[in-house]
C-alpha cells in the first residue's frame, strides 16, 4: 500500500507535461475528444488511469517503430 495519497486525476498542465506536449496541444486534444478528461464545472481534469489506458491503446506496434 502506498504511503502517500496518490492523485487520481491530473491537471491539464500535469497531463501535458507527462505526455511531453504543450498545454495548448493537450487542451486542443481535449476539445476534440481525443484525450480522456472529466469536467467539474469549469475545471477540467485528466484521470490518471484513463491517461495510462490512452497511452497503451495508442502505442505504436513494434513493427511500426522499425519501419
């Protein structure tokens, strides 16, 4: 069991940083429905587990990496 409380959601800035993209691109992906997110009023957060699944699903296949 983790000793610290792990955040279940990330801010758009945190998600962008983890993805290695800018905040603008992350926001654009959210607006287009390409990046998983939740909206609480005006606040937008990215669920950590959904982001991990998103990365797993969009990961290039091994044969695509070497072509």
